[in-house]
């Protein structure tokens, strides 16, 4: 029996484990190469979740990671809606309540838009603030 290449509709879907966790790991590796140290990963409270919280001696970096295979905008920018931002802010305030000594440190919120396989490309970083 001859083997035929699978048609696009019959190809196996991307590996299910190459999702949010993979995207977070990719973003984390890139930031660690730039000197950031991981402080918390997937920290959550009743108000929401913080994907990555990193630090340098003089500041904190809060990273919301969005892994996307495809989409209308191709990057997942639409996922950065006002409601998600409010949940992030509430989760951040909850984290600060547990770590009051960090309240005076400057913090920067960054969205990391990570293309998931089979897509290729660089991570897109979008600076934001509360």
C-alpha cells in the first residue's frame, strides 16, 4: 500500500501540551537571559492569576502571557481586553496584600504574545500599566 501525505484537513492537530505552559516557559527563558529572576509563576487568588512575576534589584516585572496559534488579529491582541486587565489588577493587589514589603517597588506590566507551533516568529512584547 502506498502512503500518501495527509491532506491539511486530516493532519494531526498541534501537540496539546504546546499551549499556555509552553508559551510561559518561552517568555520566561527570554527574560531570564536578560537578567530577570523568577519570583512567582501562576500565582493565583480568588480574583485572578499572575502568569509570571520577575524581579531585578530595582523593580518588578509582571508578565501576562498569551500563546496563540492563530486568530483574527494573528497575535492575540484582542485577548487583552479591559475585563482581563481588571482581573490582573485585582490579582496584583491581592499579591501585594500578601507581600506588603514590595508595595514601594516600581512594577511594570508587560504582555508577552507568543506564537505557538506550528506558527513561527518572535515573541511580541507590549508594555502596559494599570
